[in-house]
C-alpha cells in the first residue's frame, strides 16, 4: 500500500517535497494534490515513467496527458509556439485551473501528447505542486489520479481506495479547493476552442480572448480525446431531474422501477424531506461550494452501492457551466461501464 504523507506543517511539507522529488527522479509515480483534483504524476520528460501512468490508470493510449509547469518560462519551453491568445490566457488565469493546449515542443515525449502535435500545459496554483516542480526542475505529466472512467479523486482517501496498491506515495493535502478538473482550452487554433469547461467558464475566457469556439456535443467531433471517453462517472446510473415538490419527485422516481433504498438524491434547493427510504445529500446552492463537494458525494455513492443517483438540475448560468458538463456526461452512461 502507498505511503501517505501529510503537508500540514512546514516540516512535513518540506519532507514530503523531498520524498516526492526523489521518487519522481527515479521514474516512479507519485499522487499529488492540486487545486482541482488529485493528480497521478510522473517526470513529464521521462517517456517510460509516463507510460506507467497509462498502466496504473488503465487509460487508453490515445488520450494525451497534461504537462504541469511552474512559471511562464517553463510553459513556453514546452510549447513550439506561444501566441497572443496563450499569452492572454496565461496572464489572466495562471497559476490556476486552466490548461492551455499549444503546438508541442520536440522534447515533449510522445507518451505525453499521445503522439499528437499539441501539448496541454497547466500551471497549477497549488503550493505543493509548484514546490515539487521547482525542486525537481522538471515538468510533471499528471492526469487525474483515478482509474480510467471513474470519478476523479478530491481527497487522499479517494486515491487510496482506487490505486493505493499500485503506487509508492500519496501526498495528502486535504480536500481540493476547486473540486472539478481544469478548464481545457485549445489555443493552437483560431479562435481558441473550449475543449473541457471548468470553473473558469466560457464567459471569463471570452472576456480575455474575445471569441471562443465551443464543441457541440451532439456532433461527435470533439477534439479532446478525453471528451470522447466515458469520464467522470459514478458507478450508479445517474439522472438529472427537476421537481416541484416531494410528491412530484416520488412520482418520477417510481417510473425508474428502482427501490427507494437504492436511490441517492443530491439536491441543492428543493430538498426532499418526505422520502425517508432514499439517501439524501444537500450541496450548497453556490457553484464554488457545489463543485468542491460534488465528487466526494459521487465517491460516497460508489461506496454505498447506490443504484440510481438523482441530481437536482442546475441553473443555466455560466458559473455552473463546468459542473453542468460533469453531470450531463455522467448521466449519459449506461449503469455498468466497460473498462
Ligand atoms: O485539473 C486537471 O486538469 C487535472 C489535474 C491533475 O491537473 N488533470 C486532469 O487530467 O484532469 P486528465 O488527464 O484526467 O484530463 C485531461 C484532459 C483530457 O480530457 C485530455 O484528453 C485533455 O485534457 N488533453 C490533454 N492534453 C491534450 C491535448 N494535447 N489536446 C487535447 N486535449 C488534451
Ligand atoms: Mg481524468
């Protein structure tokens, strides 16, 4: 089982940095907290270390991995071209939950780009990630630290349960501050294209770069391979519903033919109080707080073995865009996923 180190004191923080750097330099994998979700990190310039990531996650080889950097200079070193849009996005949102896709520099291994001509670069604002990258003097390739197709981890316990027996070290930084994965923008095209919405939403991006192309989900022409994969999904089948009152909800639940004791309702505004047999979670009706809490709720549903997760529908406003995206994708899945 992985060793777990906390970073809650100055001393622990620095010891954990040294331990993580030593392992990463040997080509081993280490799980690190970021502000979005926990990442499964490898030396981003060591192709065989990066290929271990695919093995541990059971991730298909055609899905590229984000390269994490600490600072503008490092970011520019791994992009073959640094354009005006990238400059504006980086200056506005880095360090933070934004990944910028750009033409790759030759030294970025194929394992990171999945053989493609672009690389996704992110400067995380998490102090631990920054300290490790600076100390090691190398970028870190890191996808979310979950098994492929499962829910991203937002605390060290989630990581331990999924992949704790496959890696030597987990750094426990407590619950992630943002709670859903970074916004991914492809700045190698004009105008830049939003590949994955996140808590930095489309309107914020547009305020900075003007026009933004968006992917139309139904077209099936998504450029980000990760968008095609079955992602972000809890095990249970998931429905997004609206209800006027408890009776209205109960009638809809009835139609699914699932015992109420196998149903988990996750609400934020209309809290059902007359369905005592169902499990109930309430997440605050505030996008930041909601994003921070969401995945832990889904992990809990996986653990309790809920068969049906009912999500109360979300507002259509832009601050909820990234969260709506995760709910919608999770709701499109069959109850039992393949790999
Ligand atoms: O918040 C995050 O982004 C977290 C933390 C650990 O940084 N990482 C993360 O990585 O969510 P991952 O691999 O689970 O998701 C990255 C997404 C995938 O959908 C992948 O296809 C896409 O970004 N991506 C990465 N590099 C890309 C590239 N060069 N072109 C297009 N899409 C890319
Ligand atoms: Mg992921």
